[in-house]
């Protein structure tokens, strides 16, 4: 992409309010892990040894409303024409004297375009993986919900740990209402994915689909990475991107020893391991 095109798109996305807020290179990003199953320990060991982190499917996350904006069917012939870039005439046909086909007749079969749009959304849901982080490590709710009731751990990353070109990274937007996602937007992305204007539509779609959650979850201050598993199976971690590993206040001595040994044998043996404590004068968790 030419610089002028990139700059134009960036300006348009900012002025239209579409930009997803992105963590800076030195922004702390915390990921809580339970370490209460063999799978969770294997996940940590793979991350430490292979410097990669795997995303989850939407169905495996604890919010049943993930990837579920309200799908609004706005498709009709004129909308279909606009979505796929048909301006109502074909220069070649005009030069050859062929009569123009009215839009209402040309796109009378709305159902086929409806299926194209729905198929696109199904493919996005099937192929997308999500890695969740949050902005804080002192929340008692987060330790309770995501770190096995304080017996797990919390991984402290910096934003520079992850390459932005591998997936969309950004803050979640919290709203009292589910976003309304028009099928015409899905159709335009399915039909013309390589057009310059499609980048803005993709940002708009991602914001509604992946980066919007109910306001009830706002205490999480969530950030996330969303990527397509057909492009990459995992997200690589820069070696200096993991700042520390925080052990839960109720982690057993046995698990502490197991984790320390796992880190010692990995390429990330330099990463400091800290023990969290319950605050003595507030409802929070402190890192020692």
C-alpha cells in the first residue's frame, strides 16, 4: 500500500470515530491463567518454550454474547448493488450498445446475496481466535474469576510483545446495547475484500464483532488480540515482551515450585517471578 493511501485511510478512520484504541509499546497487559488442569499447564509450558500464545474460539470464552451483535437484514436490490460496487452501468456494455438491466431486476434474487453475507460471518466466527488481556493485576474479581480463585498466576506483558501485523489488537469498547450489524456490511466485505475502502469497513466490522462487550464487563478493562487461524496458528511473543510472572496469593508451594522450574528450563529463564499478596487495608491484590 502506498503511503498516501495508508495516510488517507488512517485520517478517515480517526475522523469517523472508527479507530480501535491500541495499547502502546510499553503498556502493561496482564493475562490471568488458572493452572488447575493439565491443559493449562501445557499451555504455559508451550508459551515459555516456543514463545507463542494461542487464542481461544468465541464459544470457549465465558461470555455467551461474544461475537453476537444484532444482525440486521437490510438487503434489497439497491443496497446489494451498492455493497458489491455496482454503480448501475457498465461502460463496455454501453459502448457495445447493450441495454442496461434495471437494478431491481438485476438483483431480484436477494436470497443468494443474503447467503453470501451469512456465509462470510460464519467463516469469520469459525476462523477467528481471541487472546484476552486486561489492564490491571490488582483486581480481586479477576484473580477470582480467571486465576482459579487466587491459586493461579498472572502473566505481565508489554504491548511490544506482540507484532500488530499478525492480528488486530486493541481495547474492548463497553456499551449498554449490542451493536447492530447490517448484512450489507458483511456482503461488501465478502464481495470486495481488496478494495481500498474495504479496510475502513473491516475496522468498523471488527469493532462491532470483536471489540464490543456489555457494560457489565467494564471492570475488566480488557484488551485483546484477534487473529485468523488460517493465516497463523498462534501469535509469536517477542522475548523481552514478557515482563514478569505473578504467582497468586493462594498458589500452593508445590505449584510454585513447578512453575519456577518450568521457567528456569525455558528461554525465558530471565523473567522475574513475583508473589502476589492480599492487601491489608483495601480490597485489592498487591504484587511483592
